[in-house]
C-alpha cells in the first residue's frame, strides 16, 4: 500500500511540475493557458511540492500571492496530515 501511495504522489508531483513548465512556455507564446484552478487542484491532490519546484525552476507564478502562499500552505497541511497518520499508524497517538 505504501508503495502505491508513494508512486501516486510522485506521479502527481511530476505532473504538476511539468504543467508549470508547460504553462510558462504557453505564457511566453501567448497561447491558451492552463487554468489556475487546475494547478491548485493538482496541488491539493498531492502535487504541491511539484508546484513549488516548478515555480522555482521556471520562475512561473512567482508574482502571484495566491501561488507563493497557497502552494506552501497546502504542502505544510499535507505534511501535517502525513505526520499525524504516521504517528497514528505507529500507535503513538490514540
């Protein structure tokens, strides 16, 4: 089960990272963009780290406060949830 979860998270993270690069390229060409709601949806589904890495690598959406704050907040919430579930699984919390 853990392997499937890690593969899923890696795939969503990679997908969002790639989409950040694609959206940046489309922005430069003036082409149709990827909706911001799609980018945030993938972040909530577990790809927030990919979004943050994509922002840094492609210098994309870095001026948007919603992305500068939103992706890290989503990531921290996901880390907190993962930590809680891990501690619960280990029996360290009731």
